[in-house]
C-alpha cells in the first residue's frame, strides 16, 4: 500500500475520531486505541 494513501487514511480516522468525540462528549468514541 502506498505510504501517502496510508497516512491520508490514518489522518482521516483521527479527524473522524475527534469529530465524534466533540459530537458526543458524554460517550467518547475511540476508534483508535493505543
């Protein structure tokens, strides 16, 4: 897989995770768990 595409998808997941966390502050959704 191309590294640029992988970084783009990873960044998109981070933005979606932050957006969901702001939309539902009572239930923080963590798509990426370290």
